[in-house]
C-alpha cells in the first residue's frame, strides 16, 4: 500500500510538473493556456540559417524543362563517356544549397565531378515538381528527402539512388564520404 501511494504521488507530481500552464484573465473568466517556450537559441539558429541560405548560390531552375535537359545530357554523356549526377532538390532546401556549395568550393571533389560526371540540378518546388521526371526514378525524394542523388550511366540508365544524410557531418558534409560516393559511381567505378 505504501508503494502504491508513493507511485501515485510521483505520477501525479510528474504530470503536474510536466505541464507549463498559466491562467490568463479574460474579462473575469479564467482560461487556461499551455505556454510553449520558444528559446532564443532556436530563434537565433533559424535566423542564421536564413542568412546562410540567402548567401548561397541558387542552382535550381524551376522554369527548366528537366526532361529535355536530361535527354541532352544523355546524348553528351555518350560522347564523353561520363555518367550523369542528378542532384534533386530545390533552392528552398538549405542542405541542397550546402551540398552544391561544398562540391563547388572543394577542389578535390570538383575535380572528380568534372572528370567523371555531367552534373544536373533537378528542381523540386511548388513552382515545378517535375512529377513525370521524378516518377521515372521511382520518386526518391518522397522516400529519402532532399537532396537526393540519382546517378545515370552514359546511356541514361539509372544505376544508383543515394540519400544525402549518410554524407552529412555536423551542419555540413564529410569530404571523405562525398569523395567515396563520387568515386564509387564514376564510369570506371
């Protein structure tokens, strides 16, 4: 009985302390509102991310005819013996923009890409979801989020879909993981 009383007391105590409730007067009537504190750190992080996103290049073109662009890349890939790296995402996606910037500003990665791939930024946004194009590749963004990478061989055959979170490190990307990913799917890989 003593254990039951202690457990009941602890349970009620936990419940009472887990609720951050404040009574607010409303013309003589009492209303109870749940107060959800928004931390200053969270607001600062959102502001910093918005500032970062504003500074990064926007490689996705919602007005592009993605299917026509990819068809041209396949013809070019056949001539050059390269694979096609499709980075699917949008200018709204901070991780998409970070990846693009990371590859462009890391000479070792840019060299691997330039030597082995034709690179394309496939837009997914409210302006243009490119539903028919994504359907050809089994809608990988729905499964993995964005960015997601679709690798085509020189004939346009899909050979790999890669989610991006396994390439992340902290608030960016791991040079070694991205390098391994790129090197694994080169035409000779």
